[in-house]
């Protein structure tokens, strides 16, 4: 509990200061440059998490990442992967909830990275918007980071059924899905103050290219579900 208090006492002021810095630099830097700065900040935060709360991480399958636009499709458990995945592929853009951008400083900084937003109250309209925006981003050389489960899931509940967005974007744009699974929610639990020491295991799969949108989504889901069972 003491370690968690110390980490939060450092993390939140650091978050506000860095967010303010991104907002100030936004008019002067390209999105890719901003993302590189974010990657450095995330790395520092995760190092602090390791030193203070003893939460380490290990990565398997980094060789499966490719040097062309793709879709990073990961299970979603908490803040850890939301941060770490920003360092995995540069340049990239994330699919985020629209209301996230309303959070003072942090949300405004996220908006500066030009993410693809989702309005949960208008699911069908949002899906069309995500597909259209993703096409534009992929055309500019950006990869897409998304969480097909649609929301954060407690680690003990396993992997929930994937939405169709990852398969649709993959199939319509002829880009592969890179499936990712992890168990970060065991250590940095969603909406909990206390952090738990341990090692986050994150596994990256081989690119998935399929003959249909549904097939792509199902293959990504099956891979994540199977590998999540193996790393726990």
C-alpha cells in the first residue's frame, strides 16, 4: 500500500506536467514526433512502476512485429497496456472512447495525438466512423491500436468476445492483425489504488491475414484466448 501511494504521488503530477508539455508542443511538432515523446514518457513511467511497486514485464514474440502498417489487437484489463502499447509500434494511432478526451490535461493531450474516437451511445455510427478513419490513418503509414473486447475486463473473467472492427479494418484495407495478449490486470488492477508486485507477461502473435472480416476477427480472438490461458 505504501509503495502504491508513493507511485501515485509521482505518477499523477508527472502525468499533468507531461500532458501540459504535449499541449504546448502540439502546434510545433508532427504527430509522429509527439508519439516518440510519449513513448519515452511511458518507458519512464513503467520504469518507476518497476522500481517503486516491483511490477516488471517480459515480452515474447517481438520478432512478429512488422515494418508496415498493421492492426494491434489486444485484450484490455487496465492502464498498463494502454500505456505500453503506445511504445510498441511508431507511428500508430489508438481507438479510444470519446469521453476520454474531456479529461482535463490528460484527455486534451490525448486529443493532440489525433486518435480515432468511439461514441458508445451510437455504436453503428461509431463503427462506420472508426473504419473510415482507420483507412485514412493506414494510408498515411500509421498502424491502428485497438481493444476488440470494447472495455476493460477483470483478469479472472478471461477473454471476452471480440467486436467486428479489427476484422473489418484488416479485410477492407488488406493489412494484417498482430494479436497481443497479456495479464497486466493481475498487478495494476483497473480502478484500484493498490498495485501488486509481479511480472506482466505480454505475448505478440504472428501477423494474421484472412479471407474475410469475420475470419480475421475469429482468428485474432482464438489466438488471444488460447495464449492468455497459457500465460496465466
